[in-house]
């Protein structure tokens, strides 16, 4: 039903989901996604349903050979209201959504910010390669999606995706981006200026993404002028207390907040990507105004 929040099972049922997954796959037969034979149960500390004030950013790393069922399990463990994915192939995201619903009882809407059609990364056939770029999953419906490619992507096309959705019971503009690869500082600087100009139109915004730059990198200055990171210890200083978000011990992944207060911030290393999962629980000002369009 339009406007319906994500369906969730109780904590006991979600813990049981992994044990019942084989029977589920047998029942659905040939319609089951390739490889979806069973799902491991969630850890004891997993969320019992969608957490309405939680947002997450995750570069899921393509092509890294990770299984979409394992990716779904990682997302289900923390069950954010909104998830910004980077390096996302549409085929992978669709399978992740199917697994989240089938095995963990979590229903997400999706919007895509495709910047490439890449057979090498996303499969398909030469005349119809897979779509690749950003994706936003939201437990609530999304409105006014905008997908923008940066004028200069650097060594690979890059862009941002923006939607309006609900977090902590309030409407908010959410951005998801992936900036140019390392050693392309000038390109990232231009990309950040484009992104910051769009974010500045809103008094209240969440910007998720892989910025491929450490906090004190000069190219991130336009974002720091508008917003703060959800990690209260993380500031644009060489001696800042930012937790690393990559396997090479750099902070590249951000939850930038404009007009929003962070409550909790966590970084979780992932066996399925060279980037960690980063999520934050937020307190969105009930009196905040939404500008822009």
C-alpha cells in the first residue's frame, strides 16, 4: 500500500529466518535468485526491524565477487531506514532487495543514479550491459529523485543521486555520491563544488557517500562549510579523531549532516567490501524547514 512503512518480523522470527531459508528457497522454486539457497541467521545483537532514525552509507565494491545474500545479511543486521550504496550494479541491488524481503522481512524502495553501463563490472551482454552507479534504498517511499553526472568524472564517470524521503519521522533531502578515484584531487574539487551547490539549497539534508578523500583534504572544504560529519570527533584537521572506513585505514566514507543532530555513529568492517559500513542514528529537528526543490 503506498506510504506503508517497511514490513518487519519480530526479533524471534528474524533470528529464525536463516534456519528456515532452505525450505523457503524450495517453495519458491525456479524464481529464487541464483545462489539464494540459504541465509545465515542474524547475530544476536541485530536490529529487530527497520530503525527509523538510522542512515547508512556503503561502497559495496564492484567487481569484488561478494555475494548479494551476504550483502543483504550485513544490511539487515543494522536495518537502516535509508541506505546509500556506491559502486552498485542494478542487478545486485535488485537481488539484495529480494533477499532482504524474503529472508529478513525488510522491504525497501529503491532509486538509481546510473552513471555507467559496464559489462565488465555488472555483467549482462555487450549490447545490454549492466547499469552501475549509486542507489538509495529507503524503507519509506521516495519523491523527487534527481540523478546528476558530474561534468568531469575523472578516470570514470561519477555523479550524485538525491531524493526526498522520511527519516526519524520527518521529510528530508538525502544525497548519495561517489567522487573521483584517488590522486585526482582537482577533479574531486570540481565535483564537490557541484554537490555543495545542490546541498546548499536545503536547510536540512543528509549527504552519504564515498568521497575518496581524507577529512583534511582541501577538496572537501565546500562540504565542511555546509555540514558536519555524523562522527562528532571527525573534523577537517590532520589530528582529528576520525575512525577509518576502508581496509587501508583511511576515512573516505561520510555521513554529512546539514541541520541535523547525530545521536550515535558506528563503523563496521565488512568481509564483503574494501569499505566499511558506516551508519548513524539521527535527531532531525521537527521545526526544520525544507527549502530547494
